[in-house]
């Protein structure tokens, strides 16, 4: 797994905060990059949830949020009346935090997960919420007193931020592109032309071919990292290839009627790359990649094919696709300024041939005052309209999986552990 860093490049303008305050008076999202704008308009949301040995009252949650915002000042952006970089007043902190008492944690955290669209319904409040559920009668047999959940617009929070905050480290983005690492003019021209073509085709397809809304569900699952590491070594594949294969194979099913695809599963997956350039987004560290996993009935054949596919993709220059996508976001944003009705709501449900999005976030390891008392597993996830998503969140002991998927696929999450046990048994004597 690649390492990541909170480091960013210096801002060019020393008066950025004053400039920000002036800009957001007329447009609360004026400081958003094109990538941020796309996720905001798409109403994409993310969540972080984990149990804690600590109990909280309202003041305790307010103090927790104040510390979190100090480490991640981007949370002060994007809403009506925002004062970028400034602490929130108490009445605003009260409005975005809540504490409730529950009798047990049965069914949690799954039954607490949602699309979180309520975050975007209150334009005058920050684009995140912090919730705590705590047991009425003290800790349970696992020492858990409370469950903490942070929900946010994806426009202001990504997986690397969550990992940094879990370590009580600064998640301030600064400028994430490297302006000194310039892209050739020819590459920029090609990417821009392809982006214009891609935007036109994608917009028309999204309007004409977007599927109707479908019922979605939420599930979580935690697996020992040691088990997965040992099995990946025995199979001779990358750990992330094993993660991807276990999930997609189990969800696709072993019958004739495949749930995702019969021959090739279209996948989008994300990764971090510490090599930045001038064409990168100024906010997000993440890069998006496309893959096609050829379906095989035998799991071991399938996982090795997945590993070959992942290795082949990552040997290429992975910057060009992201540059093209960024240019598409820029084009869509410019179009939206001229014709606010475009893209229409249904556009965001169109995913082309992509059947699943697989997101591997950086390792989440608790450290410092912000996550004092937090215990594994730590679940991170995302919601995007009409997209089946599995988010993998590694911690010290566990890999936590969070599923946001069509309800028809949710029941197949139960097949992942039996599949893992079956493959382990096959290699027990290796």
C-alpha cells in the first residue's frame, strides 16, 4: 500500500482568507475546485464511524468538533454565510452536533448509515454533522460506551483527510497540485480536446440513458488484516487485489445470472499518488482509475487475473486519465454557469459501464486527543447517486469494509466470509 502525506504546496496568495471571504459572499462554493464542485453538485457524501470507550455530553461533542475544524479548516467552506478559516460560533456548533442514548448497539452501525442528504438541505449550516449514540447503562462487554459518526459532503472531505484526523494530524489541503511539475503543452491540448468530447458524450448519455432511482442499502463488515495478508501471500497476489476480488466475486454470485456482469465487470477504483503535477486538482489527493475484471468461475483464476489487471494499469502513467476527468469537471462547471439547468438531476445517476467503485483509503490508526478512546474497526464510506461503492479502510488489526449498494446486492455481502473461509481451507497446508 502506498504511503501518503498531508504535505501540500504553498499558496501563492498571502491574503487568501480575505479573498475567500469576499468571494463567498456572492457564491458560497466559489473557493471549490472543479472536482469539489462536481461532488457538491452530485450531492456526494461520505461518512466515518467507530466505537469509543468514552462517553460524551453535548459540550464534549462541541469541543471535539472545534478541534476537528482546527485541523481541517476546509470544513469552514462551502455554505451560506461561511467565514473560511474562522472558528464556528456556538449556535452553529450546537446545530451540527447531536447526542442520543440507546439501549444497545445491536444493528449498529449499519442502521445508522444513510445517504446523508440532509447535510445539503440546510444551506446556512456547515457541510458536515457529528453524531454520537451512547449506551444508557455504561459500557458493553466489549468496553464500548459510544458510537461516533461524522457525515460530510464529499466536497470538503476525502479518505486521506479522515486518516489524518484519526491520527490527530492536520488535514489542511493547501495547494495539492505541483505547479512546478509542468505538463507538456501537447499533453494538455490532447487532454482538453478529449475532455470536451467526453463531456458532450457523457452529458448526452447521462440525460438519455441514466437509470431510474433504485432502492439502496448499507452494510459494514470487518476482516482481520492478518488473515488477508497471509492469504494474499499464499496466492501470490497484492493485498488490494485480494480485497477487490473477494468483494466483486462474492457480489457477482456463482450462478448463471451474474449480479454485476457475465463476462467483464467494469470497475472504477481510487488510489493516492505522491507524484503530483500542475494538472492535478488543487484540493483532492486521490486519483481515479478504470479497470475491467474478466469474470472466471474459479476464484483463484479470477484473483490472479485481477492482480494482473491492477498491476498493468498502475505501471502506466496514471495522471492522464485524471487530467482528462478534471478537464471534464471544468467544462461541466462552465456549462452550468451559462445554463444552470444543466446537468439535470438524473445525469448524476449515469455510470456508463462501471458496475462498482472500489475505494481503498489510507490506513486509519488512532493517535492523539482527537480520537482518544476510539477502537477498531473504523468504517469509512461514501454515497454517490446510483453508484455501487465498497470502501476499504485498513487499521492496525482490521480491514473495515463499508458497502453502499443497490438492495439487490446487499444480501450477497454475506457470501464474502464463506468465500474467504473456503479459499483459506484450500490452502491450509501451504
